């Protein structure tokens, strides 16, 4: 690990220090558990907020305050852009889970311990697939609203 020992930068005999590997394993596991929880909570909130905002938007289409084209199309385009950011977040999170899983497998192999990774990779992929499906439905709801009203 960088900066923890004297000698050439970045060179450290990690095989002689299994306590550092075990600590790294525990940190990755704890970090992933916290991030998965936050990811699910935030994306669930934003998906619910998107559908609620679409419902409010449709209910107020006949109101005079939304007849201004700048405001009307501005709201729709902002929500469409937010969905693109959500898709990027989902893809980034999937790559993060897989990279963490691969790193944990390497650590377990270096420690010589039997077993595998505690990271539920298949569950995380299934979870992000469902989230992406929800955001696709929400995205096309907002896309449809571009042509309504």
C-alpha cells in the first residue's frame, strides 16, 4: 500500500502482511454494504419522485402557469436529463460491484482461505436491472409528456 512503508514508492510485500489483506477485505465488505444500502434508498426515492412529479405535471397541464412553453418544456427536458444521469449511475454502480467482487476474490486467494466473495454479485445485477427497467419506464413517461399538452 502506498505510503505505509519506507522504500520505493508503491512497493510493499503484501504476502508477508496478511493482516493488511484481511483489513482490506473487511473494509471493502463494509464499504459495499453501506453503498448498496444508500444506492437502493436514493434510487428508490428518485424513481418515486419522478413518477409523482409526472403525475403532478399531467394533472396541472390545463393550468395557466404551465402554458408557457419555456417552463413546460424546461421541466420535461430537465427530468429527461436527470434520467440519463440515473442510467449512468446504475452502470457505474454495476461496474463498481463487479470490480469490488474481483478484488475480494484476489484477496481471498492471496490469503489462501477457502471460500469466495461475500458480495452478492448476481443479486446486485438483478437489482440494478430492475432499477434500470423502472427508470426506462419513467424516462419514456417523461418522453411521452414532451408530445402531450
